[in-house]
C-alpha cells in the first residue's frame, strides 16, 4: 500500500539554525499539508499546498516558515531560524484529487531545538 | 472558527470489551467531514474512520464504528472487541468541505486496553 514518507525521522538543531523537513507524498496525490504536534498537545494545522502554491496557512505559519515542492516529488517545510518553541513533531499529509479527500499522514519528523 | 472537543482525556477497557470515545464539534457549516485518527506510541497518525456530513448512515470499518448525530454535533467512536493493539491516543478531527483541507483536531483521548 502506498504511503507518505518523511525524512529525517529525528532532527536536532541549535536555536537560530535553518532546518528543512522533507516529505515524499503518495505518487498521484495533488494536495499537501504540514501539521505539527508539540509533545503532549493536539495536532495543529500549519499549511496546505496545491498547484505549487499555498492555499491556506495558520497563524503559526509565519515568515519563518516556507514550503515548496522543488522537484515535483519532494514536499519540503523550511524553518529559517529555529526557536525553542519550534520543537515538535512535524507531520506531512497528502490527499488525492480534492480538498475533501482523506489525508494520509507520514510518520513524522521529530524536531528538537536546543 | 471550528472547535473540536474530546471530553475524556483518558479511558481504559478490558480486552474483548466495547468502548466508546466521545467527540463534539462546533460549526455553522453544512458541508464537512469528520475523522478519527489513532496515534500509537510510535506517534504515527493512522486514519481509523471517516464520515461525510451529508451521509446519514454511520460509517463502519471492521471493529470500528461511529455514532454521528449531526443535529447534536456529536461524533463518537465505538471500538468493539477491543484488542491490546488498540492502545493508543485517539484524535477526533473536523474538516470543512471548502477550506483547503485544513483539519482541526481535538485534544485526544488516551485509550488503554487491559489484558
């Protein structure tokens, strides 16, 4: 069964450093999402992406965050200057042919900012 | 804005018994979707079940079924014949039909299945 993959599984970085989290969607999916989950808290929406542009973003997704799909396969989330409070699990999710399609989540990247 | 409330932070059930997890939501929308996701200790998010608001029939997936009460804005998950592998955090989620796929999650319910 096709699945969403994410790399790395765990990233440790120093405060102020840039990180790029990568996601490989299910091959025929057109809709892409990033969510985050701070340890012990609920899952929070960050951004949705379709047709090479952001469709919606939350208030969490400020100027420090960006997304792109540079090569038509990987879908990346970049955090330019990490803060301690960015420490969380970051989930990529992808959906098929419409916004209403079920979102399939990747295994997550655990980001630790020191 | 939509809100999703899971009023049971923790629940436990004996193996082979049935348990129901509750979820309520608040919306003025008529076109939306509801989901239950399972998050085991590995923290992977696994879709358990999906319900379209326009469907009156409650969704079922093997041992998992929902009780969708649209007027009451309630979406509970029933797990029958509970298994040890069902031990996980369960999240209820709401997605508007026209909102670029943004899903709003509840706080989660930690379910422990006891042998």
